[in-house]
């Protein structure tokens, strides 16, 4: 499964259930998500992000996946600017843990619906201007409900925690398009949270053509500074749950989580 191309970004999510939901969504992404360039016109993004064949962790994927790695790295640097640092005390770092998880989740999935709604089998030739809104609506709505049906073990406090984190991340995904988005919210808008700004800044700077070539080792070195427990490697499953058959009008096949051991 090509989700392995994002296994390091997934490992940045320390919360097992949130990481499991991210993996579930990637397993149900449109097949072209993995092969598409980041800019459908080629006018934006570094050249490497606009290719259709990039080798990442041994898999050939599109430039959109290289873009996703870069967004994660730059957004985490933005998080440092907002005050997250390994020099903080244990209590402060713990408070930042939720933000780190939500930001990693949002970075991984911010372009999940870039060319259309994957739950409807849509993936056109060009970027849709409302792709952040579409992704946010689907991730926090119907796909969330399907995930809970597939994994009934997620209930009670775990479900409440997951709902809160998904809502925070979805809000950031909705507004990540920044100056190009349909709502045209300015960076100073009171409607934007710090998490929204971290993702939007990461995405914006990763569209600039001066960005260097993809270097996974350098990106991992940068990420390790802010999330040392996640790298190198994560010894748990992406989700420590056993999927149950879904009972919906349009069932989504649960993923085989045994593939995601590292």
C-alpha cells in the first residue's frame, strides 16, 4: 500500500487512535492522490512537487506526496515559532503534544481532496478551489462515522478525544488554502487559530519555487528535534484495534492494519 510513503509523517502522530484514523483515510484516498503532481498547471510549487514519479521510501509516488512531507517539516518549524521547543519543561511539552498530533494529522491530509471528493470517486485534472472545505467536511463527517463503525473499540473518552482533535485539525484543513481560498481569510483574522496558521504557513512556503529538493533524511532530522519519541521508528501498530465489518449503505472496506508495523 502506498500509504507507506507517508509512514514517517504518520509516526509523528503519537496518539494511536488519531494515527489510526489518518491511516484509515489514506487507505480510502483516491488512487490518483498518490500519483498526482502538487500543481495541476505546473505554475506553482518547486519542480520536484510537479512530477508524477518521485521515489520516497522505496515507492514511486507523485509530487503531491513530496509536497506533503515538506509541508509537515515547514509547519513544524512554524510551530517552533509559536513557542514549541524541546527546551520546555515536561508539563509544557505535554500541552504541546496535542497540537503536534493535530498539526501532523492536518499536514498529512490537507490535500486529501485536492482534485475532488475521494468518497465520490472524484479526482479531476485540476485543483479545486474548495478542496480544503471538502476535505474538512468529509473527514469530520461521514468518514469519521464510518471509522467509528469499523472500529467499535473507539468509544467513550477515546471517541470524545478523537472528535476534539479531528475537529481542530479539520478547521485547519478547511482554511489551509490561505490567500487562494474562497473565504479569503487574512492571516490576522480572529477566526483563525494558531493551528490554522501553522498549516497555512507551511503550505504557503512549500508552494514557493525556491524550495530545495526533497531530502527525507534532512526532514527527519528536523522533525526529530521537536518529536524525539516518534523517531526513529514507532514500535506500535498504526492502530491497535481489530476492524469489524461495517454496516452502512455504502460500506468502506476496513484496512489491514498489520501492514503498518515499524
